[in-house]
């Protein structure tokens, strides 16, 4: 097996693994939300990941980002970790329904396509069509939740969730443009340290550092640290290195549908035909975005 073939295989395996891990984040949030304040839970998670990744980096004698590179890594970490995760968790805790929150956050592929030129990516007509088809699939998945809601939490929760959307979108684009290459262990230690510094004042001002360490919270914390942050973020950074931002973010369209399936399996939540149909449409949209083009066959990245 050539190195190029091995790299291609690793990338193809990383995509479904990333989708699955990312989808479990909503399940974890449901496990922990009732017994732990949002920012307080995230602070503990950040510190644990920072210590874990820092120890791994030191043990491997990894090269740490320094100077301007370290600053870029930290800025991307604040947007991807503190603003995105904090915004989603806080908005849901304030009353925004999970369906509406997921719909807002899954506007990311649309926003990414609009801003792709910022990272020097060329986005073709087929990719734009794929993003649009994928968005339709997300709408189908979330239709029942949106129409079944008697009231929608508006105002601050909605605004905070849109800030989370901006955080993750600009964070991914910023990292792709300014610091696409760095040691994942050392880089994540820096990113989660920066996220901790930014999140702490908000937790201090608006929360009471309250966590009831029930079994659900402990399971959620372990999964958040070792799987969501340790594995999920590493997979995301790996995919950013080996592919385009548009292709990566388009895979997030499948997350709401997969989350619905996981919630049905774990919590016996209703799984309607809209989820199955929406998943099929979403997968078609993703295929349009990620399938090789003629330019790819000639060795050019799209």
C-alpha cells in the first residue's frame, strides 16, 4: 500500500468517525444538562483536556507552537471551543429548543461556502448545489420538531446560538488560513487553555459553579473529554489538513439525523419517517460536495 493510498483510506475512515463522534455531543449534552451548569461543565472539560493533551505532548516531546503561531492557535481555539460550545450549551439551557439550535448551527456549511474564498478555496457549482440539497435534508429532519413546538425561545437564546454558529464557522476558517499545521496534542493544550481563560469570567458572572456528580454527569464528562474533545477535535483538525473546509463542514449536515437515531436508541425518543427521508437527502447533498471531480482526478484540490 502506497503512502498516498494509506492517506486516502485514513481520510475516508476519518469522515464517518468524525460524524458519529460529533453527533454524540448532543446526547452527552442531554445527559449532563439537568445536573450541571453549562459553562461550569465546560470549564471542567476544558481543564481536563488541556492537562491530558499537554501531558501527551510533553511525553512525546512534541513541538509546541510559539510566537505568532501559538497566538493563531489560541484564537482559533477560543472561537471553536469557547464561543461555539459555550453558545450552544448556554442557549439550550436558556430555553432554546434543541431542534432550533441544531438548525441554526447547521447553517455552517452555507456560511462556509459563502466565505470559502477567504481561505483560497475554489467552490464549484456542484458543491454549492450539494450544500443546498444537504440543507433541505436538515430541514426535513427537523421539520417535525419545528412544527411541533408550541413556542420558540427567541431573544437572547437565539442570538447566543447564532454567535455559536459564527464562532465555529470563523474558527475553522481562521485555523485553515493562518495555522493549518501544528502538533495536535500541543495545539489542543493551547486551545483549551485559551478557552478556559475566556470562559471562566462568564461562568463566574452568570453561574454558581454547580455540578451534581450523578452517574449521567460522570459519563458525560468522560465521553466529552476522551471522545468528543480528545478524538473528535483531533479528527476535525486532521480533516482540515487533508481536505477543504467546505467538504468538512458539509458532513455536519448528517449530524442532526444521526443524533435523532441515537436519541431514539438511548432515550426512546420518537424516530419518524422525516428523519429517514431527511437522512437520504442529506447524504445525497454530501455526496455532491465530497465526490471527486475531474480536477481532483488531475491532482488539483477543489
